[in-house]
């Protein structure tokens, strides 16, 4: 076993200065570690939680901005990305709602002339029309309603061909004052 023994002379301040400097270095190391934790590690941990929440689809919670020179701009960009994703999600939901409304409206519009065609054809089948003129009028009604249904089908086809989600994305930096002007 080794034993370290200190012997001091009355006027030997070297050992005292060395011990004080060791304590000072220990305190400075503690402060440096706290600074690294607060300014780098803690925001990095928050960022990892943020990406996990975004991956789960949690877009409604805003990201706390930090004025850190290390992560402030990155968090601002991530918040802009979150807002952009949330807006796109809302637009997609509105588009789906409009699509369903269009389909319901067109199906209702198609049912009316279709039921008229069914009634005309049933009346012709059962010989309810006595004169040739009434039969011709029923056939004209069938033709008119068939053309109307054809127009609705053409509208559906045209609507399905349009690219409703054609969005042009211009990525880059901009100043808010430029957008306002």
C-alpha cells in the first residue's frame, strides 16, 4: 500500500494553490457539463421527441422555439414543416369532402332522369300509350333523359381526369416582409 502524506511548511503556499486550483477546475467542469446539458443535449433530446411525434401524425402541437444558436433555426424549420404538413392534411380532408359531395350530387342528379327512363320504358312495355304520338313523345323523353345521363357521366370523367392535387412547391428561404409586400 502506498500512502500520500502532505507536509507543509509555514510559508509554503504552493500546495494550497494547487488544491484551490483543483477545486476551481472541478467547479468549472461541473458548470461546463451543465452548460452542455442545457444548451446542446436537452434541445437534442426534445428534437428526437419532436420527430417521433411528427412520425405518429401529431401535427397540432406547435414546437417550442428556442433562441439557441445551435438548434433555433432547425426548430424553426421543423415548425414550418409541421405547419405545412398540417395545412396539407386539412386540404386533403377538404378535397375528400368535396369529392364525396360531388359524387353524391351527381348520383342524385343521375337518378332523376334514370327513373324517368324506367317509367317511360315500363309504360311502353305495358302498352299504356294508345296513340303513336304519345309513344313517340315517350321515346323522345327517353332520348332526352339518356343524353342528360350521358352529360353527367362526361362530367364525372372530366372531373376524374383533372389533377386537383397539382401543387407546386418552391422550397427555399424567404423573409416575412417580402411575403407581406
